[in-house]
């Protein structure tokens, strides 16, 4: 375990540390966004469907 931890620390604090940290942060943000979307998906889906239906009804009435 100690060897693996030292290798990870070496990679993180190596000359590629900035790129590695950016990649890590972007991946974590993507996972957080996916989690939020999955948690809020039923509500958002219902709202989107209602909005689409109202928009379709409005366009039909305008025509």
C-alpha cells in the first residue's frame, strides 16, 4: 500500500501535476453533475414533457 501511495503522490506532485489535477477535477465535476441529473431526473423529465406539450399546443393554436 505504501508503495502505491508513494507512486500516486509522485504522479500527483510530478511535472504533470497541473494536467492531472485538472483532469481529476473535471472528472469529479462530471460525476457530480451526473449524480444530480440522476437524482433530479424524474422531476425534470415531467417538467420538460409539460413544457413541450404546452409549447406544441401554443404553436398549434397560433397556426
